[in-house]
C-alpha cells in the first residue's frame, strides 16, 4: 500500500547534557502529503458566502466578481458549488448544484452589486443549508466567507452556526477585506472550526481577493488525506509545555490529553503541496549518559483514494552527553522558527493587553516584538510594531490597519 503522507521529525538539539535538571527541547514534526489528490473522495462541495453590502462598492465588488469566476474555472463539472450573497438581507445566487454551466454561473456572478448593511449570520445560515444538501463526511466540504464590514447584532448566531459547521467537520475559511471589520470576531468564528482546518485571513487590497480564493479552491482539489491527527506519546520524565502549528500558518494549538503521557491535536485535511508542521516545546527530566527516546510521534488519517486508514510514526531520540560543547550545538533553522513563533506570541499578548487597557504592558511587548522581527529581517513588520507602540505611549489608540497587519502577517512568518 503506497503512502499518501510522510512524517519527518527533528530536534533543535540532538544532544543534551546528562545528569542535569529539567531541560527544554524543541521538536518539530513535519507532515508531508505526497498523494495524488482527492481521487475517491468524490466531488468537492463548496459554498461562497459573499458580502455585497454598500461598503463593497467599486474595486472591492469588481475584484470579488473576478475572484469567484476564476475560482469556478478551477472546479470540475461534478463539483458542487453554492453562491450566497448577503447584506442586511440574503439571496441564494446559485443553489447547490454541479458546475455544469460555468457561463450561466458567471453571468449570475456578474450581477452582484453593492447595497445595504451587513448581517453575516444570514449568509452563513443559508449557505450551510445548501452545503448540507450534498454533504458527506467523505467529501471535501468547504465554506468560504468574505466580508469587509462588521456584522450587526448577530455575533452569537454566527458562533452557533460555526459550531454547527464544526460538528460536520466543515472548515470556515473567513476572509476580512480592508480595515473596517472585526478581526477578533472573525478569528473567533473560524477558530471554532479549526480542528477541521478553518482559519481567518486579512486581505488588505481588493486585487488580492483573486489569489486567496484560488488558493482555497485549488487546495480543496488536492486533499490527499482526511481527518488527520497527530498523536505524541511521551516517555517517562517528558512533559509538554506548549504546542504550535507553524505551517502553513503560525498558531497555538490546544492538545487533547488522551492519557497522562499521550497528547493529540487535529490536523484536519492534508493537501498535496501544502505540508503542515507542528512545533512542540517539551521539558525533559534529568537523564544519565546514553540514547533515550523522548517521544513517539504518529500521524493517522484516512486516504482519500480508497478511504483506508493509514498511520505513520517516528521515534524522537536524544543523546545525553557529558561534554557541554556537544550539548550547545543547535539546529539554526529550527531556532529561527522558534524565534518566529516567539515574535507572533509577543504581538498576540501585546494586542490582548491593549484590549484590556494595559497600555504599559502592550507597549513593552510590542517593542520586544519589534526587536525580534528586526532580527528576523522583517523590517516592515518591525516598523509597524514600533509605530503602534509609539502610539500607545502617546496615549493614542492602536490603528485598525496596524493591528491587522501584526495579527495576520506574523502568522505568515513561517510560510
């Protein structure tokens, strides 16, 4: 049976000092999909949920139309597509159906115009109803949301709908366009479906909508494994401190405890040409000289080609040595990745402190983030963090554009 996924594990330090107290080690699990695409998974089932409110006027709605039409070109005739548009009302522009008449679908897309206010729950609710008409747990199901504004009074309904998506393992890919939308709310909604692969993203310019839509649709067509999980079986004396997904985007993970020494995180679907990486910060108790397995990493999933279960696993081994010089050798690339995660975490904590009204802490953390970003060669982001810190120090508020750039672009540092 040919493998559809490869697993590779590496350490920031392959040698550690023997007979020393608890030491920290970073382990990276790289999951590399190598299969041939969705194959036996059946047609893709995708819903576009599109904001057509008044603020979408001009270039925004023009590029939106272009992006949807190009995304339709990436779907096959047996793929299922739904197009829902919303403002303070909702319209099913294209009910769920196979993509058999692209020209007719594109004609409908060309009719999208801006009007009204923003009620996101209306769009998600109708799109979910359409998705469920062709839903199968073995099918690649996706909901793609784009909005440029803040929804009015229906945040709770939106979160409830996101939970319904999560129950069906349907990821919500939520795009915020421009600077006038609520990133905390959009993040929150997408995060509810994160175990299925849901995420949110910032599109700063309308002409970038096309690229973002293309990536999501092409990715859905290249799924090689479903319901992937990463399980870490820790050896005695090894405890987990923190776990992050670092590719394709940086983000903290909340492992599920399977036992006192086993943890697990969901990876969702795995797409060919789009590997995932998970970084673990572990504490290792004192060990004598010799080779010791500190953990075993396993990735389990269902192959889309035949729906069979597949598991790949690898032991992670450390050599404990007496020579301090040997123990000081580190993998420079791994440590650079740790620095990127640290920069992302610093700005996350800074924005949280700013929201809580703790300007002093927020300013200090933003300056620390700026230093890390500068050391990483990310001068533009470093300057952004410094400017926002200066604003806080002057008693001014953070800017919508600055906070969004820091929030989302530090997530992309590892891509």
